[in-house]
C-alpha cells in the first residue's frame, strides 16, 4: 500500500455519557470530519481494558483513541482518572513494543463538544496518515527465520 | 510382548534445566512414578538417542512432558516427532506453557542477538567475525546446525498441546497430581491448565494484611527497601504480580519474602497477563494529576519486561515490532 492511498484504520473507545454523546452531536450538527475512527461505545473509559487496546493493534489498527468525560465529570466519579493512569503506563509499554506514542491517544470530549470531537478525529487521522501503517498484525506469529 | 506399563518421555527445548530438576525434586515420590511408568526417552538423564525415538511406533508413548520454549528449528522438529509418537503432550513449565524468560528475547531479533553475543560484548574475541550458520561446507563435507529464529514461541505455537503444567518450575504437588490424573485416566477437558483457576492473591498468606483501600504512592524496587516479612507487597509499594497470576504455585516466592513474578501465567479468563497487571497496577496508583501520574509511571523500570516476564511470546502482541528492533 503506498503512502498516498493509505487510509488509517483507527479504533475509538468512547464513553457513553460524554464522548459518545459528543460524537452524536457532531453527527446531528452535520459536521464533516475524517471517517477513519471506528467507534466502540463503552459505559466508561474506566471500562477500557488494556487488552482491548492491544487487541486492536494486533488486529490491524493503525491507531487507538480513548475518549471520555473531562476530569471531575466522570459519571462514575473516577473512571476517567483510572483511564488516564492506564493510558500513561500503557503508552510506555507500547513504546517498548515499537508502537509509537502518537498512535495511542487519550482525549476528554464532553457531550456538548461536537466540534472538539470533529477536531480530534481530523488531527488523529492526519497524524497517523503521516506516520504510515502500523502493520502489527503480520508480526511475530511466524518465526522470521 | 508389549510392556503393560505406560510409556513416558521427557524432553527439553529452550529452557534452563529447572523443569528437569522439578522431576528430580519429587524426591521419594519419583520412585512411585518410576514404578508405575516406563521412561523411554529423557535426554538429560537417560542415554536414548533420537533414532531410538524415531524407531518407536506412532502413538506408542502414553505421555510426553516437554519443557522449554521453541527458539530453534531443532526444537520444533523434536516437538513434532514427540507429538507423533505420543498420545498426550503436556507443556511442562512456564517456558513451554507461555514462552517463559527466554521469551523476553522477543524484544530483539536474530540479528541484534547475534550482534551482541558474537561481536559487541566486552568478553567476545571473534576477529574473523564468525557467526553460526545453518550449513557450513568443510573439506567437501556439509556440517549443519539448527536455525536460530527471530521469535521465540510457546510449545502450542508449533504443535497441539493437551495439557499445561504451569510454573517456573512447576510445584511438585502439581506434577504429582498431573501424573496421578494421567495414570488414573481422570483428566480435565483437553487444553486445561493443571492448576487452580484462582489468583495467587487468593491463597496468599499476606492477603489479610492488605488494607481495605490498597493504594500506591511510590513504586519501589526490591533493592531499595527492606521487605516487611508479613505485609502485602503491593501495600509496601513493591510490584507483585499476584493479582494477575494463577495460584497453585505453593507460594514459594512469598514464603521466601519475595513478591510474585508471575510464572504461573494468567487465569483462564485472561488473555494477556501483562495487560491485566498493568490495568490493576495503574488503578491503584494514588494520583489524579497528570504530572504526578507521569512521575510515578516513569519510576517503573522496564514495564513490559516486568509485566511479561514469563508470558511475552503468548501475549496479545507476542513480540516487539520487527521493523522497530535496533
């Protein structure tokens, strides 16, 4: 796949209460933005098991977005803080596997921030388009003699 | 006439020899095992050759215990041969089960490992720059060596495995109950790990000292502190893999006042031990401020190597991205 025809495949875990509603708002307000993020709705960013992120990368995602309520606004008090701590530690771990930190992004998007969701999707897509495909899926299963 | 005693084979692949030791550690119980079975192949202890194994009819061995991970072509070949000759194959120990400590080499590849081992270490004197080759022609004759791979695999990546005996090395009680179950034909469903499906914390003698709300403000490394011999290691700020690790190990590390390193692998519900431990550890760090989080997270030395100490080749990502290895 050459660089010009490369369309980043991105997976976005969005919390039910803020970011998913924010993404919905971007849609109902007919904002246009990069369609590269495949959205998965979760009840809270605290529900995003690091295994989900690793699996997304292994199955061919070029980037992963986790988006939730702003600090202090979590529907479950502190799920987003847990997500923040996991994101920081997981970013370090991913770098040890050769996955650049730009490919794993955490954002706070509230239910009223449709425009911010639009901007996050556009920015992330462009950044990863520049980085190129990750191609982790074909990695390591074989023995690379 | 055929021997009525079931035939058993032991083999080692990429391992340290500790699993062989775990058989000898059965102590007097090994006499019961030897009385009940006929050991037909065990390179570390008995003088049988590969051709003896090849001469046995397919499926004539009741059970083969294979330890060690798969790192070279020879190990894959032997694993296939033993699979063909055996009715049951048991992955014996953490390396065969998950990839084990040798699996940490998956953060590198053949080229970088050879560069270090044959060229750049201070103690290496290799003026000709020689490296092992799969084939070398010498005086018109071809000499061969096994091929060294870029990636270490657990046993189940190359052959079908019937049961897993976890641990580094497996506890003698687990080995004895596995052998007894095989001899009596009372085996759990194929593919089972022959150990309890509960976490290490579940049986830990220090569990009762765990505070109601477990939080960590500072991560400490073992050399930095004198361990309290009774208190939960996580409550002391020490990385203990117990919450993400299967129990049944006999708590030998804990009894020796050392935190769990995770050799038993994850429980059945978990795919990726390292990710699950990362999740648990991050959630108990006491910090909500980004700078403070970065400081604590930054103080963890080598998170991937620590969380995947025994399970990298069987983790979701399995290895470092090949193109990123330098």
